[in-house]
C-alpha cells in the first residue's frame, strides 16, 4: 500500500493480530470479514484461545475494543471523526479503512506474525506514537 496512512493501518493490524479479547463494533456488512479474520488467526496461531468478536453497531465508524482487563478500552477507530489521542485512528471511510486493515492482518499472519522478525515494535520500526503520526498527517494535509 503506497498511502500516507499505511503506517497506521499496519499498526492497527498488528494490534488486532497480537491482542486477544477484542470486540469489533461494526455494521453487519462487516460480519463475514471479521469471521474470516478470526478463522485465519485460528489457522495461523492455533494456541490462541480468543479471537476477535463482531458486535453489530449501526455507527459509520468501526471501533475496536480490548477487553483484556474485563474493562473495555477503545484501541482502534476507523472513520473520519477523530477519536482521543490514545486511540489508533485510521482516518478513512470504514469500508476502505477496514478492508485495508484486514488485508494487512492477513499479510502479517502469512509472514508468521507475531513471531516474524521486524514485525512487532522492533528497533527497525520503533514503538507506535499516535500523536507524532497525527501531527505528520496535519503537516501533510491528509
């Protein structure tokens, strides 16, 4: 993907593949994609016990929550409305953005993530900095 939002799409995909206890709030039209993603994660990470769950939501934005401590925490949002700074924001329409995230998840799984070298917070890629990324978007007017 040759797009200024590619880094945030990849970060969202890494979180989805790496984290368990996720709930994806999205319109019903995304049900099949979410179920397919869960199936692919199961195929590639058989030791994993929990997979992303779809919660039907009528909002245009797609919101992904981490329930790791039994308290929901919004970690990813796909849409044009800007969320809080601690949320990984994919500033695209839900259809385009979520499709890009799913494609990236599948690429990561095929590459062996989360076990592949250079995939997870490596020295090469560094830690994700949402504030820095959003500032770069503003400077480049994306």
